[in-house]
């Protein structure tokens, strides 16, 4: 686990493919091991974000439904 602060990225209200595209860009600007909480309301994000992590080498630490969408804890993979 990283000693870096966990950032929160509010992507609620955005629809596919924007949550994945913006998450990709945000993680690219973070150091390896940094963690990011992503909040979404797009139902497809529950499938798209985990698939993106698997394909991109990032770690999906946790995924949980919220009242209006989903919340993911991601860890940036190696550069």
C-alpha cells in the first residue's frame, strides 16, 4: 500500500465511455502505487472500470454499489 493520499475522482453524471477515458487520463498522471477512488453513476461502469484495470495493468482494490451508482478503489500499476 502506498503512503500517498487517496484521491477522489467524481465522475457521476457521465456516461460511457467517459468514465473509463477520464479514469485512464487521471491514472496516467499519477505515480505507480497511487490510489484513486472513482465515483460513477453510469451502470456500464460496473463492467467497464474492472475491464479497463485488467487490460491496463492497474489493480481494482475494491468495487461497491452506491445509492446512485458505483464506487471503485483503484491502484495505479507500474509505468
